[in-house]
C-alpha cells in the first residue's frame, strides 16, 4: 500500500450542492473505500447506529451536517412549524448512540442557533445552520491538531506506543485524537512504533487503525486484545494513547470496551496512560463514571459477526457493552486542545 497523507482521506463532508452528507463507510474498510451519500434522517440515524460513521467527534460533525441537510427539507411557513420539525429530527438523531457526548452536544449547538434566531425567516435559519455546521467541522479539525501537538510534547522519538480502538483520522475531521501525535510525529521523523489492539468485537483496531496507519506509512503492528500484556512485558511500549467518548468531571473516562483493561496493564507495568479528546467530550453534567450510560449492542456482534458460521452455542447468554469506564486514578493525563490536564482532574478539567 503506497504512503498517502492521511488528510487526503475525506471521512465526512457535505456534497457540493449541500443536499447530502457524504461519508466514508467504515463498515467496508479495509477492503473497500466506499462513500455513501445520506440525505434523510433515517439514513443518517442508521449510519451512526451501524457505525458507518463512528468516533465521538466524527459523529458530532455528521450530526451537525445531517440536521442541516434535513432542515433544508422542512416545509414551513413560519418559525413555529420549522422548529417543531427541527426538534423532532434532532431528538431522533440523538437517539442513535447514547454514550458519545459529542452527538448531543453538536445537535444542541445547532438547536441553539435556531432558538437564538427565532425572528429570522426559514431560509435565513437554514443558512445559519449551514454556517454553524461548517464551524463545528473546522473547530474539530483545529482542536485535533492542537491535541496532537500537546501530546507530542510528552513523547520522544522512537517510542513504542499502544492504542486501543480507533481514535484516528477516521474518527474525526482531521488527524484524530489519540493518533494525532502519531501523525504529527510521522511528519517530523519521530519513527514511532505503534501497536494497535484489534478491539473486539467490532475490530476497529484491526479494520481501521491498522488500515489508516499503514496507509500513511506509520510503523504499525496489529495485535489481539489479549496480547497487550505480552508486548508491554517485553518493554516494547513506552506510552499508551487512547481516545474517549465521554469524560466525567472527576476524570473517569468512557471509551471503547477494553480500554479499562489496557489502563490496568499500563499501571502494572509502569507505563503512562494518556487519554486524548476535545473539550467537547467533557460532560460538565456528569460527576463520575457511574453516571455514564453505557450502550449495549446486539449479541450477534460477539457470536456471529466476521465469522463464516456462528462461533458460540445457540441461546448462550451474551453481554456486549460497547464501552467501559476507566477510573481516573489509572489515567496519567487527559490531553485536550486546551492543554494537558493532570490529576486531580476535578481541578484541571475545569476549563
């Protein structure tokens, strides 16, 4: 696979006529780069729920673009009728994924534009929604680069890094969160050696992280989730970098299932465990990890997905949480676009 700049890959964008959201279907990776054009609320909901677009920041951008596209289709003579339909679509899209805070945050931000401009006509409201959706995308891209710069200040050339799930370019507008320092380091000759957990059961590490890092010429080694301890024990890992879907005010972090286990291993081996994410991922209404709603997904993802035939007994009970919570006392630092937050997080996260 030839090296390409990761920013050449456009994960989410508006179509040229702005009548649809164009996404790279991540369920088809790494086999094919297939782009989907989404113009209905139902298609957008399905794309988010079925992980065709995924990653907390990317979901937020997709939701902002999506509700703008849907707002163009609303037939309303005045504000009240427009807002009633807008609110229905907003609530519907918000129901697609409950754990990633960026989804609801982006939708709330778009709703605020509508409410703050209730005296404008419908066409003006739609134009303002377009402008706000573009701002959300541009702010995310800028934040990701700053996150990468902040984390890179903690890393040294030649380090071995381990990451879990996919918090790269595919999960955001540009560069990623956890992978942003890796891409910036690649541009500057840091020669990081990256270990990517496969991330069962949906294999985001195997299908997406390994794909985008290899595509960009980064030295990446794919490992099964249960091999993380082995590579740490060998001294091949000097830091762990992961993304996040929600950060509680005490520093507890919800991220893809398996993240908390990696944090426990890192603590055992004395390896720094860094969480990277935009401040939009900090939930100021969430005091701690016990307050985070964890999405549970279909059991077939564990027993059948990716297999040519079922790999578990019929009718066996299956527990399939999409995320787990890493306690704050296992986290070395939380890195945002605003800087590096160290414990105690109740103070340092109070941006």
